């Protein structure tokens, strides 16, 4: 089944929804306007049940098929939140909120799932139940974890769950997926480096925190090059170096460095959590200082289920004529929490030749909407096929 004609007809309307969301981005759990619009539209579509406040500001809609002899329920999930970025697209529908921007395409994901929900509510051409899941706080807040913690999977007896993300650089409307490990576990760290401050003209009377922290930045790369198995995927990046002084002639008492560790296995994740504090402490002792290390575990590795991935790829092929093998991605994705609770699959849909996600010039490509909506709809109609 190629792209459905109904979504070609709905494209102007869905595009209008998407651009309104783009113009009014909301960050983390503060998706009150977005959640309200989603709930209102689900009501207009005639969903059988609509619940707000799941995972703080998440929205769940329930759509029942013509029949339910299968007794099965499929979850379809889209993320709603934006990023704390100043937009630089120059679009006539650019963000009206300074410092907030839909720089990852969650506006497109939400609009596509709304489009699929509208179609599924109209046709009901499936045997079972569909739960459409609109999640806040994917960008670091763990909204997926919060929705699961609120009992979403058990409350609606969800058997399988599917997610989608746009992907710049891939042809518009094409698809890519991989079974098993797909997206990385994403942990963060904050290291407070403690020394003895003083006058820059008398370094011998200080324990220089800037020198100490600089050596830590370099030493932390040995976590990857000299601690981890070289065939394993691990990335350690120091992304912030902050001193308490802005003066040219003061050696500060404290320096704080922050960063992220990305891994693809529990073994490497545990290694990093153990060795990073040890490396920082060792460097500090060498220079006569000390450290306070806070290692924060974030999103787990996202793992696609074998059977559901094969099915998702078949549906993608039916929609667009093919489905490529996706590469491993060192980015994080909190759909991982849902896949820890239920089997399912996460797929990439091409966004065309656009700026990369998380870039101030990124924009979701509305031409991808029909393919994305069709994939959602076909997942339901093929998995819950009417006898």
C-alpha cells in the first residue's frame, strides 16, 4: 500500500497544525498549549477516550477498531517538546518565543500522529485498539519514563509500541531502521574541581584549578582510548568549562566541568560510571586538589525488538518502496523507556536535504507528512488486520 490518498488530501490541514506548533514551541514538561491542542483535536476526531496529565503533561487518545476479536492494543508515540535554542530560520512561522525552537522536528512528529489519529478515527478499519501517545520532555526530561511510571502501558493494556523520528540527509519520505541496539544510553556528569585560589602573579601559592581541570579534560579521553574495549561504542565529551572568576589576575578556587557519556551496552555504561570519577580524582590528587563528581544516568540504550522491527520495515517498504538499514546512533532517545516495558520498534523517516536536528536553521520538512502518516496508519491496519 503506497502513501494513502487521504493523507495527500489532509496535507494542507496537517501542515497548518505543524506550523502553528512550530510557531509556539514549548520546552520539556511545559507543553500546556501543545497538550491542549492535541486533546482538543483528538476530541474533534471522535476518539473513544482522551486522558491528559499522563507523565505530567502527556496526552493519550484511545481509538477502537470496527471489531476487537484480536484483543490486541497497539501504542503509537510522538514527542511534543521543543529545544532551548534561538531560531535562525527566518521563516514566516518561526518561533514567537525567544530561546525556544522546534529544532528537532517534534512539531512534525506530533502533527503526523494527529493526522494518523484523524484517519484512524474516520475509518476504524482495524481489529483491536489503538492508543496514540503524545509525550512531553523527550529532550532531556525523560517524559517517556514519566508516562510509563504513571502506569500507561498497563492502564491501556498496550501490547506493542511504535515510534518515529525524522532524519535530515535522507530522501524525503524514505525510511531506515535496524533491529536490536539502535540509540545510545546518554549519561551526564558534573565535576566540581576544588583547589586554592590566589593571585595570578603568585601561582606557587595556589592550587591552580584551571590547570587541574584542563588536565582532566584531556585525561577523560583515556576513558575511551585506554579503558574501553576499542570495538565497543563509547563517546565522552566535555562540553562546559566554567570558572567562578572573570578577572584576568585571579586563579579561581573552583572550576566546574560538565559533559556527556554515550554508550551502547550496559558493560560500557558501568565502566564509564566507575572510571570517570576515578580519573578525575586521580588528576586532582596529582595537583594537590580534590573533586566532587556527580555522574547522572540518563536514558538507557534504545533496543528495537526483532519481530516488530521486521514488521515495521515491511510497512515502510509498502509505503515508500523500500527501507534501508539504519546506522547505530550515538544520540539518546527516551522512547527507550517504552521499549523496556513493551516490544516495539522505532523508525527514521527522511527529512530531505535540511539542516541537522538541534541546529538553529533546522526545519521539519512538511513534504514528509504523507509518508509518516501512512506508516502510522499501515502499522495499525496491517498489524490489526480485519479478518
